[in-house]
């Protein structure tokens, strides 16, 4: 008689499943940093300190002063598919206001690293809690003295998935990804004090009391900050298309770099990249930029929620619009009029 022993097909154990899933959520240290910083912002933090060692391969520490977690919260937070951010499908349909909501980051990161979380709820009496989660198991939960808020430490990412660890690039490359991620959140949240430290050296620190210009100054330095001009287009300023507004800062054409890393673009507050947006920006600068040179750009686009889907995949930074051509024209027009207003473009023939 047929029984379950007559087949080679079997269910994988939970630890294996989590480890495989981790590869989808966490590609490299920068993706873990992104998840932790998003959690801190979702927790309403006023300050977020990011510390990494060896490009994040040895240590990632994100400390916030957000709302914090109780012991029960901590135990729940590292379980599979646990989130405090949505209840179910209805919430997804009506649009998600938080950055996270899939409830898998801590669980999956903890399955491929040694994860330590120390947390104390805001305005709570008494000690906080330290939870250690190692390779997918909670190995200790203890009371600990700690400030209000949450500190998450990831040590030795991918220690138990050697193939993936081997795939990591040099410290410098991994750190450049971390830097780009933290920079993007710092620029989008000038009201949060964001600090980034690498191998004991402070890379930047925003005050959390400034506007976008102040954040750009803190992150990129004086030379770049003084070369930025405002973009502020909405309504009739824009050609027809899905974008309701385009605003932010763009650099003088002569302040440029040979990397796209400095094109920080956001759709409805989320850091994303989109070909149409990049092409619109580059179109506005036209021949003012040499080949393969890119300006410094921090640009916020607002679109009605149904014209774009940015929630498809946790790693997804790339978005597509229903009407890419219109988006390209709108971004081009917004940036071009800002550059023209500041006399930064040689006149060019009007396009049809
Ligand atoms: P998600 O962010 O999708 O909900 P995570 O695995 O990233 O899933 O986090 C699980 C839960 O742990 C969150 O929903 C939140 O309740 C809690 N949490 C995680 N990080 C923090 C933090 N820094 N401060 C407060 N709560 C946190
Ligand atoms: Mg999260």
C-alpha cells in the first residue's frame, strides 16, 4: 500500500525554509540595514544611529529612540510572519502607511546571522529586555538595563550560508551600498537625526532639526549643498501625467559625479528607482552633463496610490508606472524649469 515512505518528496524543515527565504529578503548587508532603518522609522524614532563594521559583514547595529518593544513584543517580533503593522488583506488593499508590513525581516535576518535585540518601550518603568536569536533559534531572553527605544545588532551575516557569504564583495563595495541606503533615508527624513559610522569613523550625521537643504549639507558636504537649487512643480506647472507634484533639490550641471548613486528619487516618500524618472532628469540636463555623468538629485514625486505599485517585493526598489512616457515628460519639465529659472541651461530648441 502506498504510504508517505514511497515518495522522495518531503517537506523542508522550518530552519531550511527560513534560510532560503533569507536569500530573497537579504541580499547583502545593505539590505539588512534597510530593513532595520525602516523598522526604526516605522517606530517613530527621532534618532537613528547606524554603525557598521567591515562594510556590514561583521557587524550592523541600528539604535533608535522609537517606541520600543516589551519582552512579549520581542519574542513575537522574531517569529515568522509577525507584524504589528497590518491586520490582513483589507489593510493591504487600502494602502500601507508604514515602510514594513510583511513581518519577515527580523525572522529571516536572524536565521542567517546572530541577532541581538535590546529594547525598552517608551515611558516604561523598569528594565528593558535583551533577546538573542541565532541561526533561527531564540537562545536567550534576559532583562537588561537599556535606554528607551530599540537597538538591533546583526553579527556575521550569512555565517551559516557560506555560498552567500562568499558572494559578498569587498568591504568598500558593501559599505558603499550601506552608505547609499542610509543616505536615502536621511535625505527623506530631515526631521530624524541619522548618524552613520563605519569602522569607528563617523561618515555623516544629520541634526534631525533641519529641512532637506540641511540634510544635504550634512550628508554630501558644503560644496554639493551650495550647488543645489530647488525644484517645486505641481498642478499646472506640470505637463499632463500621473504625477501630482515633483519637488526637491537638484545640482548645478557642473556639480556631478560618474555614478548614479547620487540620484535619490522617491515616490510617495519611498526610496525607489525608475527608468522613467532617471531619463526625465537626464533629459532636463541634456548636453550640459558629459557622457556618463550624473547630477546630485533628491527628488520627491507624488502620485495617486493606484498609478504605481511599490509594495511588490521587499527588495524591489525599481518601480514602473502605468504611463512611463508621461512621467518622463513631467520630471523633465519640472527639473528643466528649475534649471532654466537659475540660468543653468543653454537655451535649446523647444521640443514637440
Ligand atoms: P515588519 O516591519 O514587516 O512588521 P519586521 O520583521 O521587520 O516586520 O518586524 C516585526 C515587528 O517587530 C514589527 O512589526 C514591529 O512591531 C517590531 N519592531 C521591529 N523593529 C522595531 C523597532 N526598531 N522598534 C519597535 N518595534 C520594532
Ligand atoms: Mg520591518
